C-alpha cells in the first residue's frame, strides 16, 4: 500500500451517529497494516473534545500507544508546535494589557471618540463601559481573522483590514447582536495596533496568532503520507488556510465531516469551503446508517434537516428502527416534570440555545442534590467542570484518609486549612498557617502527616470521628452580585447544603449528567436529552430572513435533537418573553 500513494483528496460524509470516527480509525488501521508508520501520518481535530475522543479510541483499539496518540492534535496545537515556544496570551496577560492601555487617557479615550483632541479635558477614570468595549474589540478582531483569513489581517495593511472589519461589523449588526451596533472601525484599528504592539513587545501569542504565524512563508510544515482531519465542517477560512498548507506536503488527505452539523458560523466557520473542496466522485464515502437515533427521533431529525437550504445531501437510514426501537418525544412545560425520569446515575444531556436558558436545569439539579457537569469556556482548557469542584472532592477524600488513620501530604493540609471552621483550629492560629515562614516549611512539601501529627504540630482541633460536613465550610465563587443576580447558590450555607446532599446520594462523585449550550454538546450523545425550545435573542436573527443565518439556526436545532439515543424531552416554559423555535414548538406538524 505505501508504494501506491498519489495526491488525492478524500471526503467522508456521515450524519449523527453514523460512525465517522470509527471509519476514520478504520482507515488509519488499514494504512498501518499496509506498512505505514505512525510518524508518517497526522490526525487533526477541530476541537479539544474531538481530539481527546480520537486519542482514547486510537489507544483503545491499540492502533497507537498513549505516547504516539499525543501526536493527534487540534489545529491550534499543531500550529503552536510549528512556530516554536511562545507565551500564551491568557487572561492575566489580557489584564496586563488593559492596565497599560487604560493608564494612558491618550490611548483609551480613543475608544469613545476617534476625533479626541488632547487639548480637551481628559476623562478622570476608566469606566465599566470602556471595559466592555475593550472586550468587544478583542472579540471582533478575532472574528475578522477567521471570517476573512490571514491575507486581510495584518494591521500593516490598513486599507484592506479596515474593509474586512466593516464587513464583519455589518454581518453582526444584521444578526441583531447588540454588542456590535456602536463599534467604529477607526477605534478598532487603533485598538488593534496597540494590542499587536503589546503582544510583539512581550512575546505573546493568542489562539489566532498561532495560526497566523504558522502561515508565514518562513515556517515549514513536516511532510506526511496521510493526513486525516475530523469535524471539518466547523473550520474557519483561516483554519482552512492551515489545512491547505499542510496539504501541499501530503500525499493523501481525508476530510471527515457533516455539513448539516455546521454550527460555528458566528465564530467565522465557513462550511462552503468543505462543500466546494474538490474531490473525485469515487473518493467520496457516504456513511448511510445511523446507529444512535431511535425511529421517532430520526423522523424529527430529518424533518428539521430538510429545512436547511444549502446542503450536500448526505442521506442515511435508521438502524434502531430496524430493531423496533422508536424512542420517545415528550413535550414538557416544567423541568419538575422530569422528577421521576432523571436519577442520580442517569445518562442525560440538558441543553439550550444560550447559557442563560440553562438556568432552569441548574435550579432543578440543585434542588435534587444531583452532581452535574457544566460546560466552561476558558483558556485553561477545562471544558466540562463538575458542580462538585475537584478541589473540594480532594479535601473531602483527604479527610477520609485522616479519619481512617492514614497519611496526607503537608501541602494538602495547607490547602485544607482555609476551609476548616475557625473553632476547629487551636487558638485560632489559622492565620499562622498562611505565613510561609520557617516554622511552616514542613507543610509546603510532600512530607506525610497523620491526624495526630497535624493536631500536635499544626493547630488542628477537629476530632477524627467527625464527618467532613461538620468541620468544613466551603465557599462558592458563584456569589450573588449586581453582575450575577441569579447565582446558583445564595450563600455559603446554601452551597454546603448542596454539597452534603450530593455526597449522601453519590459518594463516588461521578456523574453522566451534562448541562450545556447546544454548541457545547456537539459530538456527544446521551440516553436522555432535554432541549429548551426557547431560542432567546437568536430567534430574532432567524426571523430576519437572512438565509445564511437561518440555515445555521436550523443546524443548531438539528444538532440538539440528534444527541438523543433514547428519549427526547422538549421544554417550553410558558411566560410572556418566551421565544420558542418554530421547528421544535410545532414538531408534530412538520
């Protein structure tokens, strides 16, 4: 096989649950059987979750060792490895930039008035309005990168960059996103120049810079025999440019995706590139059977999908219907109707079009005392985080070890102390433990201590017969404030009560309950899926008649219902401001 490589493009098309990842790994396996070596291949995924799934599956099937599986990367990681070591522009670096930018009124006043004259009175302070505008500017510059690719994104090419930013702003204004209505191109350019200089002076790169720098002519990509790219329908123009550069030094490339599930247009993804990517007809593989969807869900999914205007036309049959599995579709008006359906060990996805619309789910799960995983988007790559924080789990487990006569590391006790109630620290010496002086050096290490030793040397006054909820008082970061008026927990007591109820129901602290936006659960599946049919502000954009936006919202709806392996629940909470998505509200009439 390895002597028969040609410059060929291949497409693998498959609907939800049709086995696209399985097919991709099968192709890789066949190449390995033909003599191809792992270092002659490259596997790339759109998102971190996609990559993790590919790695796990490749190791499970013994195609790759765990070490070899690390070569499966996101596009951003591939580019970062290509450009060499850089400092990532994380949240702290952004804060540093903001401080420098906001310290000079000659800089930041430009955000409000491009015609600012230094002779005029200078504003006295940096306001919350400037804070928000800075975030919007950063967001819109990133979107310009992805919408229009690398050739338009150098601030040295002012004219072209200005034109393309104007296009991006127009797009978002037409999409009815309020944040972008009062953004001025001159201010954007001004901000972009200062940000670019800050990054250059300090050696920082953000996620877009990883791609932009990798596309420079002086950066050479390795050569590969075979490249496989998963979830390509979600790639932006900028990301496609990276794929094209990889392609130049590749013998065969496989593009795996489903254009009906392209839902990241708002981030700059361009599904039309995948649709138009040149490929010989005999090099296109269509996976023609879904193994996930039961009969009723399958029927609803196809009715929704047929509302998409621009699609490649990938068709598939329903395997479960052949086995008399029809599943169920249920309309509910209150999450509490799920009282007898959702259990502590249920495999369930709760999802909604926007994060704020997940609130009823969180309230329900909190009342039930159920642990759940919630999607977080941050620079640390944590993804889904447990409502029972990992740090708290560790402290509770450490206390259990002490209760049973075991040892814990000094540093672990040091972490534990801040959560122990004051009455359980001798002589109220808690503050002493925070001072990293010579008397506490033993605690700042992995040296092991028993309960007795901690009592004798480090002020612990809690009888080891006590349970964790009696001596610890954990705090929550989700505090009620003007910016978070609907925090999940009202106060620390409320939070601790929730933790205790979770603990009593599930001491393993494991859960398969997921709470997320629809975008966050793409690529996942569950026995039970609950979808909030309220579409929020996104319905406004849908109803404006922009076919591109309309198609994307239909795709989002399609992705939501096709996560379902058994039972689908459509939640419509009756209230005056409800904006149900038509294809879900009237699903029985489609």
